[in-house]
């Protein structure tokens, strides 16, 4: 039986989907969120667990509440 995706993986998938809807590159989102582009890639791939502060920054950059990103991710 396959292991379910981790919460950070689900969060990253939602961030990538929202970024793609806006037509932004990872670099653009990272810049708007005040984060490093390499780190943003790790977040989108679910390789990094993120802090509440980072969730809030990414949400604000995407013009969403961080909590809404979490809800979309189902975590």
C-alpha cells in the first residue's frame, strides 16, 4: 500500500498550483514572498517543512490567507 503524501508535499502542490494560475515563475513568487528561490522550489516539492511565518508570507504573496492554502491542501 503506497504511503500517503506528507502535509508538506500537499502544501507544496497547492502553492505550485496557485503560482501557476497566476503565471508566475518560482523566482517571481519567491521575490514577492521575500524568500530564496531555491527554498521556494524545495517548498513546492515538499522537501521542506515550513513555519507559520513562511505560510503567511507565501499566502500574502499569492493574495490569499495562509490558512486558505492549508485548507486547499487538506492539512
